[in-house]
């Protein structure tokens, strides 16, 4: 079984909005904590500067973060750990240092909400290690209190990871490991953004019932797993492949026009010449809802089947036709 990925709900848009909120809330919490300390403390304003920079960084993530690739978010999460640790080390008094260190729980949530298991563990280790070292070096707090804070951060991360794992399984097809209809619908809603070129395809295995009737359901299941593995390897990064139900698959191709998507699914059909496939492709139009886009792909699939199966058709504007 493949290593668990970051869940599909944690798309760049969701990651950016969540992380920006945590940055703003963390910076605000730091400001409140340090402003309650004595005004004559020399390091007070250093913590204020860190808190203000966190708020400004949160605003920047909210504005531009959704445009960044998923891997980019390792950087702001790691930076958040280092900023919190630095603020805790510079805090004017032990109580403020502990309050600032507690903000690290936000990082515990981020680590497992955004990243795969090993990546999340690495981020959590950095967070706990940084805040523990900072508080111990600063002094003024019992070692057991500092260690207790580390345990709480770990607990928050572990619980978040378990909840995310359960949520992600709800959107996965148990047979093929692809997204199921629910996962596909969530991904489609996420990708329907102004200015984003997007094509959708419905892929239907021809005469699949005969495979089940001849070899039994085990043979049919093996065919589904085999084509799912091959298609997943052949698809470009960012694509979303789902088992839509039975022997029907659905595909989202961000950044691909309709003709480009049509050429790509033709290549997918060539991967399994022994398994016939009909396909309908539609490119998203500005006025299309998710349902309208998929309805046009379904109409194109019907066109392909009506023309004799074993081919792909592209949904077009009225009075136009494009078929292979």
C-alpha cells in the first residue's frame, strides 16, 4: 500500500487560508501575551516585532498563498516554528514565554493537516524541539513544565493526524485507492476557480459486464485495479483520477484545454489495448457549474458510445464537432 499522502482537502487554497489564519491568530496571541508584561522589559519590543511580522505574513499568505504549490508550505510552517521559539526565548518573563510557547500548538495542527506522515513528523519534531530548547535556554521555568508543553503539542499533532486520516479515507475508493465520487466532487469544487483552465473526462470500460460474467467479480476487480495503477502513473502532476462508480472513472485535468485532454485520454486508452474504453471530455466554460461541466462530459461519453465505443469524444459548442 502506498505511503499516505496529504489529504485532498488540504489543497493549496485550503492550506493558504488555514495557515494565514494561524499566523494572524498566533501573532495576535503573542501581542496580547507580551503587552501584559511590564513595559520596561528590554526584550518586550523584540517579541512585539516578531508578532507583528507574523500578522503581516498571515496577510501575505491569505493574498498569494493559494498560487503556491503544495511543497511550498513546508517553508512557512517551519518558519512559524522558528519564530515562535525565538519569541519564547526573548519573552520578557517566564509566564509570557510559556504563553508564547503554547502557540506552537497551531504548528502541531498544521504538521498533520498539510503533510504526509513522515513529513508531518519532521515538522512536529522541529516544532517541539525548537520550543523546548528555547524555553530551557531562556530559564525561569521548571524543566517538567517545558516538557509538559512539548507533550501537549505532540498530542495535538497526533489527534489532528488521526482525524485527518479518517476524513481522507472517506473520500477514497476502497478497491482502487483512487478518489471516490465524494473525493472527486470536493476536488472539482476546489478547482473551479476563475481564470483556471480545466477539463474533465468520464472514462467507461467497454463491455465490462462480460469480464465479470466470464471470469467472475475477482477478475473484474483486478482489471479495475490494473487500469487505475497504469492511469495514475501516466497522468501529469495535479490531475485528479477517481473511480466514479462501477466501471466508470472520472478525471480532472487542470491546466489542460479540451483538445489537450482529448489527446491525453487517447494515450490512456492505448495503455490497455485489451480493455476497451469509451471517453467523454469537456472543457470548463466560464458559465459552467460543476454539474454542467460533468453533464457535458457525460453527453460526450454518450456520443462516443453511440459511435461504436472504443473512442473518445470532445464536448463542443453547438454546431461544432470533434471526435476521435
